[in-house]
């Protein structure tokens, strides 16, 4: 009996992309093996944390690295670290009024909700968000004018969730930080490039374990050695509520290594996996299927399916989710009668199930 059956859950086919509400991504056998070793053995945990960090730091050409429970935990602990600066008193009294240098300056257009507001994580770390610029713009001058004696760090969120136009770059934020001798935290949770934000001058960069890296539930903070040490100290304080297990530390470290070595699936591979899927979709009545590239121009290809009645695309999307397996698609174009299938986390057997279910829906008699 598998867990779907045991707990009376629907099998989910995720053709929507990397979605936290569906569990984000699947892990490879290589990663599972590392998790299994972690689950079956004991470790000196502080050494496990330091040595996996050192291993990742070497791989990523940074001073140091720390595996944490999630990118969100990475934000909270980075903020706490840069406020406490290695003080054990602070780790034990993270919200003490005797420490007043707590302001975290960030572009207003970056103060987004990615599932939880960025501000909640900053506050959890003891920081006070100070917004710079306006809803639709933030220049280096806007950022700089909000810096005071109470500023502990600058924060930059690199994400499709944020306002994109008229925003300063990471390089520009780093220049401002340097001029004021302040650390710059970059939250790059879902980004694919593990090198470029450190190269752009960030002091700490944060990634989410299960997004681009396709690891188990985890997060990664890379950057300056002192700051990473201060983050480790949070394990005696707020970090304890964000503890990560030995199985996921090892599984995630393996996932980063595999990701750096192999990258993610490239567009050519997606195209060749998509071709037969699209041919089969296209044979379903009232369905016209074609291949489209990601709207933001990334090297991602998807099946775009035009529904030409009698059901609307919205009805079809709803019906795809209703049965077992529940099939989740990209719904952004539903108003135009289009359903998109993202196959990054879909294997061949699942594509067969999608074709079968969609033909069932389109062939139903009224
Ligand atoms: C997903 C995301 C996070 C949180 O990542 P978790 O690992 O789920 O905590 C933080 N910031 C941004 C911009 C994200 O997209």
C-alpha cells in the first residue's frame, strides 16, 4: 500500500511548474540515497553542519555556506545573525530592546508575499522592514536615502514575484551597501544561478532547496564566513524552531552537487519529450496543441493546448483536477481558452495519464 492509498489521498500529476502547494519538486534516486544514509546513521551534528557547508562552499566558490530548513528560515536567521553579530546574549534575547540597530532596508516593490510576506520572516529574525522607493520604482538613491544609524542590513528579493520595472540591480544595491559598509542579503529562493549574486557583490545569498535545485525540503545560505558563523549561532536561539534533519542536510547537499554538475533539464530535452505528447494531445477532439517557449524567455518549453468547445478551458482545468490522479496545469491563459502543461516534473507514464484523462473529458457526451 503506498501513501496515496494509506491516507486516502489523490495522486497528483504536477504539470503546473514548481508549486509549493503541490510539494514543489521530486527528488532523484541519488538524492534519495543520500537521505537514506542520513536517516540510517548518527552524526556529530555540529560537524555535519560545518562540513557539508564547507563542501558546498568549495563547490560554489564562496567563503562559507550553511544548509538551513528553508529559504524562509534563511531570511529569518540571516536577519537575526546580522543584528546579533555573533553575540550569545542576542541569540538568547533576540528581540531585546537593548539592541536598536535592527532596520532592514529593502525596495518597496520587493516586499512581496511569496506564500508568506517577506516582512513576516524579517520580523521573525528581529528586523524592522524599512521600505525604500515606491510601489513601481526604486533607484540606488531611493535605497540609500533610507539608511540610518539603525540600519543593520540591506535586503534584495530576486524573484518573479517582485516589481520588475524601474528597479535597481543587485550590483547597484551592492554598491550602496559597500559605500555604507553594510551587508547585503539577496533572497534568490527560486533562481537558477547559484553563482551570479555573490559575483554581483551580495554578502549573503539565499536559495530554496526544492525549487530550481530540486532537492528535499531545505534552504541554503552562502556568503561571508563571519556572517555564516553568526547564522550557525542562531541554532542556539530562533534557529531551533527551524531545525533541519540529518537526512535532508545530506540529501540537499547531494542535490546541489548534482545540480551544479548537470544543471536542470535543458530546452532541447524538454522539446524532444514534448513532441510525442503534443502529437497525442492534438488528436483529441476540439483540442489544438502546440509547443511554446516560456513567456519570460527562459529555456523552458511547454505544451499549449487550445480548447475550442463545447467545454471552456476553465471547465476542463477544473475537471482535470477532480479525478484521481488530479492533474494540475498552468492556468494563466485560461481566459483565452488555453491550458498549458509544464512537463519539468512530469514523466512519460504521467503524460499518458494526462492524454487519457483529457480525451475522456473532451469525449464526454452531454
Ligand atoms: C519560495 C520563495 C521563498 C521561500 O522559500 P521556502 O524554501 O519555501 O521557504 C522565499 N523567497 C522567495 C522570493 C520565494 O520565491
